[in-house]
C-alpha cells in the first residue's frame, strides 16, 4: 500500500500544479477570490495533515491567512511537496498502521494510511470544484485523472 500512496501523492502534486497553471493562464480565474481561497484551503489542509503525521508543528493562525496572489500558494504547494515526498519515500508498510491524533477529531482512532488517503481524496474533491469554477469563468480545466497520469507519470510543472 505504501507504493500506491506514494503514487497518489505524486499524481496529486502533478494535478495540483496543472490546475494552478490553468488558473494562472486565465486572467478572470487568476484574479478570482473563490478560486484563490479554495486553492489555499487545499494547501492548508494538505499541510496540516502532513505536519501532524510527521510530528511537526503547525501554526493554524499563520497558515490560515489567504495570500493576495496565487504565486505564494504555488510556492506553498512546492515546499509541501518537497517535505512530504522526502518523508513518504522513507515509509514502510508497518508505518501505515501507526495511530495519528488530531485535535479536530478528538477521540477518533485514525491510522496513518487513513489520513494519507484522506489527504488525496480531499484534494481531489476540491480540484473538481476548482475545475467547475474555472470552466464557469471561461477557462479550460486540465485533465487531472489518475489513470491518465499513470501513462507517463509526469512530474508537476510548477
């Protein structure tokens, strides 16, 4: 399962970069508050869980401030990808059963495998919302399907 999760995170990085690039390419989308807030939410949620899983500090107040432009969000995605991939590449199957605690889900018994799956599914859902918003603004969403990514496994193009 570690290999699958690593693939899902690699796909996610490519899909996030592709969506951000499509938003930046379209002037109405690039200046759209809703898209910027949604992209920031994806990033913050992603960063929150990755930090919690690694036992790293996470400053909720500081992380919750939505940047004025997309460039800062793109940089956040890049930094998060580097942090998570270095860590994910070291995971072993036995690690996936380790418990993860979150103050947002008190008393819940979550495994690392469940949390990592949540990160990918959460991002996928919000990318779909971003694609719909981008299309409504007259832009063209990128194809971000996992099955398409598998063919060449392209790296994200930030």
